[in-house]
C-alpha cells in the first residue's frame, strides 16, 4: 500500500491531502481547524485531521511531499529583490528574514511537526503541483493544462501537456508579469483584501460597465504569444511585498476606495463614486477574460490538444472567466478541481508522489466531500448544552423542504466537509431561490457582507437546462463556472440570479445526499428543484468544520431558523 501526504502552506490557504493507492481519501484546509481565514501556517492540524479521519497515524505515511521547492523560492526572492534595488530596500530585509527564518526549513519543520523521518519528506515544484491537481483529478486521458496564479517560485503562468501519467511543461512566464497579481492590485485598489477579495471583485463586476478597458489594456498588455506584460510603474508587488499597487495606478484610475465603507449601488441612493468603482471592476474582469482567452488559445496550439482544458491556480477560481473559456477557447471540455488555488497544490503534490511511487494514474475526483465528518451525537450534545432544542426527525429532506417553502434559512451539515472554498451542500446555508429580497436579507443580516454579492443556485441534476443556459457538467459539479438564468425564471429565481442575469450554478447529484433528496422532494411538491446555497460561515470566518463551529455560528445568527444534521433537527428554544 502506498500512503502519500501532500502539503501546501506558508503563503496563504495552506492544506493537506492524503492519497492512498492513488485514491484521495482526505483533503482539508488548515483554516477549517484553526478558524483563521486563509491560514498560511504549516497545516499540521489539517494533516493530523485527515490522517485521523482515515484511521492512520504519521508512522503509516510513506512520503510527505511539499507543494513547492523552498530552495527555488529563496533564489527567486533573492534575485527579484536584488534586481529591484534600491526600490526594494524596504522589502529585502522582510523577505529574506521570512525565507531564512522558517520557509527554507519547511521540510525539517514538517518532519518534526508530524513526527516522521526527515528522509520521508520531499518536495515538488509549485506549478507542477497545480498542473497535477487538475489533470489527474479530471480523469482525462490527455489535456491541455493552464496554470495561472500570482507567483509560484518564479513562475506566474505555465502551460502543460498532460498525457496518461506524465506532465510536460510547454511554456511558462516569469514574475513579475502576472495575471494573478494584476487582478490582485485591482482588488486592493477597490478596498478588498488580496487573496480573499478577488471573488468580491468578480461579483462587483456584474454591477458595472466595462468603460475603462483602455486603462486595463495599459495595465496589462497581451502579446500574440499569449504572454502578458504589466506596466510595472502601476504595481508594487515587485518592490514591496505588502502592497499590490503603486501611485502610478492611483494616477491612472483615481483614488482607491476606502476599505469597509458601505456600498451604495442599488435603489434610489446610488453613489456615483461606487458606480465608477463597479465600472473599474467590470473592466478588469472583462480584460482578464480577454487575456486568458488568448492564453488558452495559444496553449491549445502549443499542445495540439483541444478536447480538454484543465485549469489551476488562484485565477482558476474566477468562475466567470472559466465559463468564458469553455464557450470561446475551442475546447470540448473545461475542468477545474474545487480547490484550484494554493490549497489544491497539496493534492497535486500528493498525486505526483503517488505516481512516482506506484507508476499508476490516480483515480479521478468525482466529488468534494473529502474532509472529516461531524459526529451527530457530539453536535447534538453541544447544541443542547448551548440551550438549543434537539429532536430526531424521520425525513430530513422533507423537513428541510418545508423550511425552504416557509421562507426560512436553514443550516445543513451533511457528512464529510467540502474540499475547497465552495459550499456544495455539506456545510451550507440553504434557502429558497427567490425573491430577490431574500438575497438582500441574507447578505446584510446573516453573512454581513456587501449587498452586491451573489448567491449560488443549487439545482437537481437533470433539471439544470430547464432553468439555466450554459451549464457545463464539469463546471457545474464543483460550482466553478457560471450560467445564465433563463428570462422566464429570473423573477422566481431572483435570490440566486445576479444583476447581469448570471448564476454560479451547482448541479447536485447523490454525492450531496441531503441536498439531492431535498431538491427531489421540492420537485415532487411541484416547486422548482432549485435552492439558494451559500457557505455555512459568518463574516470573515472559514466554513464551519466541527460541532463547536456549527453551534457557535447558530448562537451568533438568530436569523438562521434551524440546523439539520443527519436525522437530527436543531432549533431555538
């Protein structure tokens, strides 16, 4: 038996993934355990959790593999900061101290922290981890692979050809020219948190018009070979590791938006400045899609493979761009595994080590339920101790459907937790798909986030074409693409349809048992088998993982009427 533990971490979104004989038996982000959003620390807690969930100990692991080459990362930091001197004089001591204090010794820290022999700890490269995470998860015999992120070691974009058990690097682009860092700079300028707020920019883009495309083209210029050249006078990632943009960007786009200021984009009280910020977001999103499209077409020409495009890297979490590539890049299929960002590097690293050890290709990833489950009895006891009423119910799907029809918001805890940032029915808040006022209520009262943020529709498999146009099987499975709500259904599905008519659809099958059964129940009752699905977490919190997390969430959110876990319903006294 081959047991491989993949690990990513030390920059953002750290995670651990366990692959046994080519099968992913567990995967978990560190933030789910630590409760620190995008926790970058070495994921020792997550690693122990996935091992424990699999009934294993560290001594059972044949190899622990880190998703990046720490020595190549040190070289990149040293070369890039020295090349930028004297502009990098503030960055240099911080960056070198960070690398030399712990990042260079990550393999030693893993060995000590997990209690494994040092010789068992290895590493692979960052972008190869990304490529492996999506290609081997896809199940495709061969594919064009495109990895786009901020930077990994010294690479920001890479094109690979996947064939069987092999990956071949075809072309790459080096830091500091990076599509991920272009979008990150706009994210920071709009007042959102980098590495977290990019999804907010994508949501905001639907509220604006792309009237700043000329400025975006100056910021990031695409070349005929698909490469991108940034106007570095407008960015700061190459001179200051704590800021995404420079005064040059401010001169080009105007003053940045103040972080945390309430948005005024709807109703009678629309703020002209906010409308302008939305237009900038729309322009950045449109330009990103254009550049990615050119890159994907170039990748297709270089690999000669046009049946499957596999995407990875943080930019592959941009659902709108993924669907644009599916429509226009000339591939029959586009696949994105659910944890496309750095967390997914842990999975890719484990895949690579598993192939090296066994010589066989890993099994494809059919679902995202890879984290530890919650003990129903522990959750029930914890809820009772906190003053909640706990009852056993005969038909959880019928109980959830009844609450949906009544207009209530219900927490769902169903089996193992999801891998990646999307709630897919295992740690979800579920409500009806309309009216639009329900979206506003959940955004403001429960999620406590910007009012323009959309919610996803979860639709029963086999019925997606009734309500949406442009749903694609691979992107719908993990909620990694967008579709368009059909005009006739936009009012009824108002809470899950964005301002521009788009919807980030999840197609639900039996891998999410309670959600699938609930949608089937709604269908039998004559209602559309569509619900609003959002993650079970509060503002700036990771998605709930354990029993205490769920009860703490319920205590803090009175507008959530109940929670259903297995055959237990938790309500307020």
